[in-house]
């Protein structure tokens, strides 16, 4: 059984930075494509970033491109989301997700995978 646990959320002022972590327990972490999604109050869950199983490919939504960076450490079974130049509109619950595949960027694919419980990120203006 694969379990995901996010950490690193919190309250930050606009322009600040946070680094989210997602620790994954279970076998074969390096065989999973990993992604971050977020859900703001009253909105649907949206794609933020994804990274391939090897770490060699990544993808970002247009709204975070150039500000956020996704990475992974397969030796530590952990994926990270470095968030810089945060804006109030980045306020949301952030979720990490895992899917047993080389690289996926579509939420529907991750619906067949594993999800964490989420961590709250609040950006004040």
C-alpha cells in the first residue's frame, strides 16, 4: 500500500517562498510519476506540476511556470515543490499524487493512483 504525506504548508506574505514536501511510503517510489495539485475554496482541483519517475521531465501549469519548481529525491522517497514569488491567488490546499507510470500530467490519470491528505498554503496580500 502506498501512502503520501504532505508537509511544509503555512501562512506567508505575498512575494515570499515555501517548500512543500511529500513523503511516500511503500515500495517502488522510483516507478511512480508524481504530481502536485491544488484546490482553492469553491473551486475544483487543478494541476500545478508533475515530475517523471526519473526526475528528467517536468511540467507546470501556466499560472505557476517560472515561479514554482518540482523535484524529487528517489533515495528519500520524497517529492518537493519549491514555491517562490507567491501570490494571494496561490492560496489553496496543495495535494501530492502518485501514479505508477513514467510521466503523467493529467488529473484523471492520477485519480487511478494515490493521493495525500493535503497541506494548506495561505498567501496574504
